[in-house]
C-alpha cells in the first residue's frame, strides 16, 4: 500500500507536496484547536451548526520577552516599505526589534510567510480602516514578500486616502487596504465662513460605501477604527443629529468616543451579516483599538515618544484610566453580539485583540525617525515602525485564520481536470472510501506517507553513500541549468574573513603607484592583516584577475566619484591592474589641486579616473569657517563645479562608482529651495535635527537622479553605489588621540549592531532600489544601477587601516583609522567590482 501511495506522490508537483504537508498540519490544528457547538434553531426552524473558536492559546494577554533572533524581515529585505515607517533608515535605535509577545500559558508561533500564503491561496483579504489599517497591510506585505515578491495591482491613493491592492500571483492571493476613517459615512463640517473644519458629521448607522461596495469580493475583512474620533465630531442617526464628542454645543449631548465607536462597529458588522452578495464563508475580524504614546503633547505641540524598551505593566494605564480600554470593550462586545444574532452560517465574526500588547509598546513608534517632509516636522507616536511590534498583529491574524479556514485544495494539472465518465465515477468512489476513513486515521496515514516520501533522499544517502542524481528529479526538485544558476547566485555582501596563506597579489614594492599615506608596510605595520580573504556565505568570490578585469573593460572609461575613500579605491585598483599592464599618469602633479586623477592603460584602451566630491551637491563652508568645520549643504543643488566637477565628467564614462558619507560626521546645515531647514550633528536650538542617514540618503537620491536624467551620457552607462565603510577610531578621533591598533579582524560579536554605519548603508541601498524602479517604470533614464555592498565586510576590518603607520599629513601627528592600507582589505572591493562588471557586461572581443 505504501509503495502505491509513494508512486502516486512522486507524480505530484512540489506545490502539491507542500499543500499536502500543510493539509496534514492543518488537519492536526483543526482536530485540536476548536470544537463544534450546536446553535439553537433559527426562526425558520432550520437547525444551524457553527464552528465556534475554542482556541487553546489566548493571545490577548501576556508579556513582551527578549527575542535575540529579531524580526522575520528587515527594512532592507522588504521591497515595499514606505519611508513613513522606515525607522531604521532614519536612525532609530534597533533595540525595539528584539522583543516578542509571549501569551500567558502558551506560545504564539513566529510568522511563516510560506504558511500564510498557503493558507490564503486563491483568497482576497482587505484591511478596512484608517491609516493604522494601512500600517497593518504594509506590515503583512513586508512579511509575505519574504516568500514571494508582490505586484502592485491598483491604487487610487494619491494622498494615501483610498484603495491599495497587491497581488501574489504564484498563490493567487490578493491583499488590499481600503481607507475609511470611521467605517461609517462622514461629511466634513463647514465653518461659519463656509470653509472645511477639522470636525466631521458621522452617520453612525450608515456604513461607508467605500468599503461596503467592495465587501462581496472578499474572503477575509479586518475592520478597525478609533483614532479619528479623538477630535470634535458630531453624530447622526436616522438623518438627524443625536450627539457629539468634544463639542461645546449646549443643545447636544456629549455621548463620548467609546459609544460612537461602538455604534459604527455595530453598523459595520450588521451590514456584513446582511450582505446577500457576499461570499459564503466570509470571515470578518475586528482588530481592537491601539493607542498612541505621545508624551507632553500631541502631533503638533511638541509631543514625543522616545522610550527605548517596552513599558512595564505597572507603567501602562490601568483599566479605569484609559479610554483605550473602553474602546476595546465596546468592540469586543459588538463582535459577541454579532455572533449571537447572526442566524446564518454565511459569515463568521472574530476578534484580533491586540490592545494590551500594544499598550506596552511605547518604544515601537517612529517618533522623529521617519521622512518628515509631508508632516510638518511632527513626531509620529501613533503609527508603528516596520519591522516592529505591529508585526504581532499579523502573527495573531495567521494564527486565527489557520484555525478557521481549511487549507487550499491541491491544484490538479490541466490534463487531469476533465475525466471520462467512467474515470470520474471511479475517482468519486475512491474519494468516498477515503472520506469514510476516520479523521484521525486519515491524518496519521497522510503523515506517514509524506514522511516516507521525504525520507527517500536520506535512505539513498545511507545505502549509496551519496545523493544519486535520480533522487532530485524523482522528487521533482529543480535541476535545470537556469534554476541552478539562480540557486547558486552568490551574495558577496554576507560572509566572513578567513585565513589565506597566499597573501595579496601585489605588494607595496610591486605596485609602482602606491601612495605613502596608505603604504603601511613602508612605515612598519605588522603584515598579519594581509593574510585574510573574504569568504561569502555559501559560495566563493574569485581571487582578483588583473587580466580578466582589463579584458572586461577594454576600450572603456571608469571613474570613482566621491571623497578620499573613492580615491583610495581607485589607488587599490590601480595597484591590482598594474600587475598586468603599467599605467600612464595622464593628470600629473596638478591632480590633487584639481580634484581629478586620470590613468590610462594603452594596451587595453582603458581609462581609470577618480573625481573628488565631498557631498555630490553644492556645499560651502559656513561663513568664517574652514574645510575642517561645518558646511551649508544645499540638498537640491548639484555640484557641477566643486572638486573635480563630477557631473561634467559623466558623459565620457562607461562605468561610475559613487560613494560617500564620511564628510557628514561633523556639524552640517541642510538647505533646500534657498533656505536652511535643519542640521545634522549641530547643537543649535530652534532648528530641526536630522540623523546623518537622512542627509546621506538625500544626496544619494540627488546624485542617482542626476545620472538617470543625464542627457549627454552614454545609454549603456553602468553606475554602482559603493555602500558606506566606517572608520575604526578607538578612544578618540583624528586629532584627539584616537587610534586603531587591532592586529586581526573583529569577531562578529565585537561589531556594534547599533552602529550608524548600518543606517547609512540602508539609506544608500534604498536609493538604489528606488532609482531602479523609477527608471524601469518610466522606460527612460540612462544606463543601469547596481550595488557594491561592502559594509558588512568592512565593519570587521579594524586591523586594515594605517593607524600610525603612514606618512604624516602636513606634519600633523594623527593616526589614520579611516583610509585603508595598500595592499589590504580594500582590494576586496575590486574583486566585488569585477564580479559586478562581468555580470552587467561580458568582456569585449579581443582586437583582430
């Protein structure tokens, strides 16, 4: 019997096998998770049965505990993360990410994007509510994008008020957010002058048609509301005003926020229960109210939220102190009433009770760590960072859906969808026999069969001593050349430094162009730092080949554009390539004054350049200052003439490698449209303070957009952004006694996870992603854009700087813990660059 079933299973696709595994797991949940309860006969006399939830785990009560593994995704791995919730990009301390909700007496499973998508295969889910409903949708979008990249199908939210629709085509799943501030129809109240006010006239008994019209297409609806009721509002029922909240109208009763919320939730659930066109089996959730955590004010009067860890339970408002608890109680009671009064099995009503968990997360809001250009520089203590505590809501949602909904059916192949009558009868007979087997027996049999099938590769290894090539193909695992290429793709940004006894391919003696400021061997540095190589996780980064590089760039021009670390990179590549061909200096002694260096490799007609720019945009020293002091940085004005005039050089290039960041680590002032609007690193009162990552992101934005819009540039121009690399000063800085005397790479545990370097890297990566999407969507723009992500590798190389082993600059006795020795770890950058160039363009044909 097992052999027959194994043969049957071997003919199934991978998706079929995964669906069966999910089915076995879900059958187990369904068997233990809840029980059937009889419902009394309805008025029509027809007995109804409903499966009522009797979950063994009450997720609404518990505590936040430390979770060292952090979130399922990061702000770098979520392709849809909006800047309004991207707290890491704007410098928020990451400690808020390392907590998980521990329900009392049980465990809440960690989110599984694959399981969620399997459970909702072929379904449509919508979040209906205000901007916090959209916040939850954005969280779920980030979570699910770790398993499948979504496609934006529709939006009418130019001002973030409307409908967003995303699709996961591989699973046939649609995710939506439908903005409705009150769930009910609401009209703006006009003032005596005829202009709109901040108040609304809310029709408590009239559901908002924006969401009501979309209800019939849904399988799951998640309702939420509450935050827009905290203002002066007026309430109507049956077409007449019946009260208000926060008003001073002597003719109207102040019915309170909780009562108003109760009434709109009741109307929404009643309308859902009455919906004749809705799908049978629609599940309607009500997510309970979650509070803001403003302290000493609100949105526009100085309120802030700068907590760095969850509140203790004793710090949270008690049941009788916060209106949030009243709103929660009203919402839960309305769901309970809807369950009792609904007389059909068409719709099921559930609660996502997250109030207590979120009462404690005052540390999970953006605060001032977000893009404030559209918010008037207000702190945001209402919405939630992504990733962050809001992801809990979708953990609970998945837990609920998994216990409510049977798994999606296994999809048959097109050839098997239509069977001859005899075969159809036989199939039906077998299905009936299978259904007659008791549930537990069926579940155990399926589990045994799947276990046997999945054990076949291990059995082959035990018997044959290796995995035979027939096993992967027998099980339907991918083995084609195209898919293997995808699976073997090397992410060179993640890895570790390992010992390499061969050392570098050049020395300070064999490189004719090495400069004294990075000639560490000449000035006595211990050579131990030279005998390491970067080992990416799961693959190899080939050792640099000067001949291969020169072949790939034959007849081309490449420029490193940025500060002195860009020049440092150019000098490293110059040393590497000089092992194959001696370069010619085309600029001479005036290069430093001009901020422009040019070298030529005549045998390969290749030109290598470095172009100086501190900020990419126009920047001038603050009046009365010098170049070691603060700058006025004009974020919306490029820098065509400063330094080496980088924008003027663009049209002659085939490859551009841009980089920057180090000049922002001082007091600098930010300008836009001719006025100063903020600063980084300053102590001036009365001016908005921005994190360094904000400024770095803005100049990267300006530089990449300028390149994409360059009319005179070559259409095949390839631009790489090299991510930020940190200095490693200890106990001081350049001229205050800082040093770097490490003799080996740092261990991973020694690298600070809260370093600003990660924030700068995140800002730069986000800008590359943005410009790629922009140029792809417009179909215009010049060339392509790529990353040289060197930050993770260089965070550990505190041993690779000159330190005291260099030519002292202008006689100043400063240690150099910023630039990198030649040869040294910086040569890895060119190994990564060669790999990327080969990926973007194959080598030119040799001359005839």
